[in-house]
């Protein structure tokens, strides 16, 4: 059975919104949740029925407060590294949940599978890059440049989260391009295969 064009587009848009917000969770855990909550409150996105609570005022206030505390904490020396340690598993969980919350048009089993693998994996990969960046900054500048790194991460989280709401298809295409480029880069850097020399059998002397 062929699905209607509108339903197909709505499904694609919801997937792009979910994956875009999941990627933003890799930079900051609560900032994308706050953006999603405000967007749901304004009617800009429609969460799955089981996640309708994210549009409630208690959820909006809770996510916004947590977002403010998280963003502020990353500007405190050494606290930012501690937050990175806690944020790594939290980002995977948040990425999975925020993705699933947007997959209202998918079968529940497919939604959770895609959310955990796609959303959680994407958030974890981005979070891993931010941890490496901050660790390098701490080692080379004794943490002096960490506020600059935190500002860049805050901006990236806000930009990706807002863009996922306003232009989800563009964000989806960007995520796909980055994934393809990453796979190609990893493929080119793979160690070369070593060919095992073939032993030549010589005839026995008569």
C-alpha cells in the first residue's frame, strides 16, 4: 500500500526534527530539551502522544531551569570537565528520548529502535567529540581556553536545536552529509591490508 505524499513528508520531517535535536543533545543535554519544550508549547512541533507532557508549563520551566544551570556550569573551571563526565551517558539517553518524542508517525517499536540507535548514537558521537575538544583545551591551555570552547558548544547546541525546528529537512541533509564524510574519512584512514606472500612449490629433483 502506497502512503500518501503528505504522510510521507510528515514522517520525514519528524525524523529530521528528532535526529537534529538528538545531535544538539551531544553539545548540551538540557538546552535542546528546553528548545523542544518551548516549541511544543508554541505548537511548532507535535510530540508523540506519550510525550505530550513536554508542552506543559512544568516541563517548560524544569527544562529551562536545568538548561540555565548546565550552561552556567560549563563556565566554571574544572566543573566543566566534571559535567562532561556526567553528560556523556546523559546525552545518549536525552538524544534517544528526544528523537523518539518526535517520531509520532512511526510504529512504536520502529520509533524506539530508530531513536535509540540513531538519536542516542548521534548524541553520543557528538558528545565524544566535545569531550576530546575540552580535554585537549585543558591539557594545552590549563583550562584558560575552556570558556571559549563552552561558548562555541552553547552556540552550536542552540543553533542546531533551533534549526531543527525551523528547517528540519536542511538539518537532516547536513547530518547525512557529515555522516557520509565521516565514513569516507574513516575508510581512507584504515590500515592497508598486507598480502601474504604465496609460497612457490618447486618440483623435486629427479
